[in-house]
C-alpha cells in the first residue's frame, strides 16, 4: 500500500468509525457489532503505526489514551465559569419566577434540565475540532485536561454539520453507576482503597496522569450550554442551541422540557425527584433557565451567578438503620471524632455503613443508645449523617453511648479547650494518627507536593521506624526505601477497614521518584513550607500573609503574640496557635533539621519594581467587576507598593469598588469611614493610564452568559 492509499484508507476508516461512535453513544442506535467496530479500529491503528506521519489528533484511535501528563497547565477561561443560585423549596422557585416576570415584558418560558452530579468542563472547538478542555477551577481559570477528555467517547473530537468557527460547550463529566461499581470491584481485586462515590471517582479520574487509565474507567459527559460571542444572533433560545449542538455530535440529555408555568415546572421536578433513582448516573436536582437568549441578556447576572437561572436541589434521601457501635477516630491535630457503625443500608446510590457523630454534644443532643434505630441522610449527597432517632423502636435496657475519656490510639487522657465542644489528645509527638496525619499533610500537593508517597506509604515508613516526624523524610535514601513492602488494610468508601489488605511496596521506580520529589521540594517557597508545618489554624492564605509581613522563620518564632495578632487576617486565636507551636522544643528541633536539609525558611525577595511605590503601606481590598481582571488590579496594587487584603477591617485604607460591589461590604466600609474609590480613582492615584492585560477579556454582554 502506498502512502497516498494509506491516507485515503485512514480518512475513510476515521469517518466511518466516528459515525458508528455517534450512532452508538449519542443516538444509542448501533448499526454494526462491537466486534466489527473493533476490527475497523485495529485496522486504523495498524495503518497509523505504519504511517505515523498520517496520525491526526482527531483520530478515533486517540480515544484509547496513551498520553502521559506530568502537570496540568493552568488556563484562564475565555468566559468565566460562574455558579448557580440554589433553591430548596417551591416558594424559592415561585419567587424566582415572579422576579423574572417583573423584569421582563411579555411571556417567559423556562428550559428545565437535570442537574448532573459530576464535575464541570469547558470544551473549546475551532473549525469543528476539539482544541482544549478545561476544568472549572476557581471559575476564572482551570486545568487543561484535554488529553484525558479525548478518551471520553461522548465528547466529539470532530464535529459535523453547520457549526460556528469558534465556540465553547459547557458540560458535566460523570461516572455512570455501572462504571463506578466496576472500578471499585477492580480496586478491591488490586488491593486499592475504594472511591467514596461516582462524583469523587470522576474528579479523581480526570486528573490521572495516564490517559490510558482514564479511558479504561469509561467516563461520560452531557453538554448543557453553548457559549460564543454572537450566540443570540444565531439562536433565539437556549433549547434551540442545544438541539443544534446535538446535530453536530454533542451528547445532549433527552430529559429536557420547555415549561411555561409553575405547575409545569413542578410537574417536571416532582417526576425526577422519584425517577432519578432509576437513572444510570447521579443527579442532585433540576436546573431552570430562562429559555430566550434575548431575555437572558436583559436580565444579566450578579458577580457570582446569572439572574436568569436557578438550581432546585432535591431534599437529601433519608433511610432508617441500626446504630450498632461507635468508634473514636484521631485527627491530625488530635481532635477526637466519634463515628457511628451502622447496619449497612443503601442510601443515594451507595451502601452506607458509617456516619459521623461530630462531637460529644451531638451524642447528648440525640440521646444516642446502642441499638437505636436512627435516621440517616447524606449531607450534600456525600457525607452520611444522623438526623434523628426513632425512640419508639428503642430496645429495653439499651446502653447509652458514652464519649471516650482517653485517646483510642495512645491511651492519653483527653482534654477539652475552653469554649470548644471537641475533645483532644494532647500527645501530638507520640500519638501515631497525629504524627502520620501531620506527615501526610506535609507531603500534600498544596504543601510540599512530594509525589509518590501516598497510598499507604507513609504508614509503612512510620511502622518500619524510618520516619517519626516530617524532618525524617529528608534522611530517607534510595537504599532505605528500595524493597520495602507490607500488607496495608483496604479502606471502604466510609474510611473503615474492609477486612482485606493490599501490598504496598517500594520498587525501583517508586523509590527513585520519592528521592527526586524530596530533592525538588527543597525549592518550595517559604509560605508553603510554613503551611506544611501543620500549625493549627494556619492555612494557605494565613501562611502567605504572615510570610509577606515577617519574611523569615526566625522573625515568626521571635514575634510576640501581639505582633502576630496585629497582622491582617491573623488575630488572637491564630497568634496563640503559632506561639504554642514554636514553644515546643520538639517543633523547634524539627524546624532546625528541616533548615539543615535545605528547605526554604525565608521569603525570596522579588525583583524591585521600577514603579514608584505610591501605595506603600496601604491595605486595599478589591471588590466588584472592573474593565480588567481583578487579579491584574491586585498585581498593580503590589507593583506600586500596596498590599491586597481579603476582608474589610479598621486597618483597611481603601476599598477599590467596581460594578456589583457587595452591599454588605459597602455598608461595612462606610460604617468604618474607609474611603471607597473607583477604578478611575485608582489609576489617578498611581498616576497611570489604564493598564490592560494582553489576554482577551470578554465584554459585558458575553460575560453575562458566562456560567457553569
């Protein structure tokens, strides 16, 4: 076969396979057998291996994966991914509809849709080709997961029909129950921990480095919104745009309905509140959108959500089951959490065996006794919790649940801080769950990001006596790691042992990856090192704020409680936590050993700005919408010597206010006498003309369509 003949055959097979893929996954009307499809796919793959220069990124063979992604690039959304307002009652929906009708002249119709319980994705198409897939992230920017998304067969790589040259589709990636059950069965067989629910499994799968594994897990996708600059010029309604997208190859739910009255809307809601349990995937509510794009434009949006859409959340499903026993778990900071062991019961798609009891007050509030029949729900459809007791079914002679007085892990007598409901184990240096928890926090992605040390490896290293604190990590060597192996208990979706084990081992590649990651972590900036130390109440933002003010570890250690509490966002409670942490000789020893290991314990000073520091010493909060991105304004504040703060206090010097500034923030600023300045005022203050970013910024008309 010549190269030209191969090119023609590859094109023929690609078109044919895409057509069959559309028939099977979108229309659910396959026209050939699975065997015939696989044979054609194998022929295509064979030709592409023979003529690699003819392999295209849109080839059907690319859906099986194969690419390895070490890091997911952060990408700014062309259209911000906003959130939806939530409602939980018929009154909320009626109020929403009345508000819409007061603002709009004429009839209003609503498109009612299922609210998929997965993770949002933005799909960008240029000339009919999928060029980028980006997660929601923080709404302004997300992670580029294109390689993994290409493995999802209900997401078209190449469109057909009269599609626009550039547009985005917003969708929800879900893991069907069948795929979820199959995945957890395979994880049991392999000795891995189980996933808690399909949503978590889908989110974890989409961020896997190996796209072949993503393909094997069979994710699905449903698209629900189209975005482009001239959307309302092409289509009159949201429903029309989705029907067009379906013709181009997108998977659009069949369960859409255009409603014109409250009765029709609630007929749809009530139907799916029952029928959702028969769907092959999870939903947690219904979404209502004003159908007319012209009316959507007229209604606009708030800073966080569109005014023309709302989500009705289903009430959490409730079941009764027996409270069999109570365990007490130890957290990273020594907090003791009681956990109920329940008779297994099916709830919202998963079997529930455990539920949190929060603290001692919770147990007393419900007067819990062993053997009680309790009502369980899933908070947010994820976390099981007890909301009531059926006292009519209480057994005679049932014993009340008593809160433990000693640590279940190390036997130390518990303490309770004044004004707090929680009990604590005051043995942070020797209590195994606390020690291992702090080490796991230290290596986490947002802290030191030491890859390859998860999946039970910290427990193995601790049990083998190789690490007793975080500083010991930097004494590890390849020779100490290579060959280590141990059977580790498998945890179920509720975090308890299943009775089965899996083997955790340090093979050649794993051991070397850990040593490489430890070496790389020596360059992690100081603010993340401070966060990684695990000081109680010191999160990422607080750590960054403290480092910006005090610059190095010695200044933090030597600072008085008053000095610490005077730092914006710190306050008295956090200052006490910091002083208590560094009052411990053991903690000081750990810090010194980490310093000797080469970790960063001082802020790296950025290159001096060439701009006049006219905002030096000024604390400014940015609120509202502006002609440029808020991050760009914050950068300018720092360039001119100012400091960005996240909340208004008496120490705030200015509030830089844009459109849609929150009324509560404005009220608080005015009550404190803090000057409120506009964007124009800000440019005048720094003596600069308006500075624009190099990235395209959607105009206000487009921005109001920027949801999900």
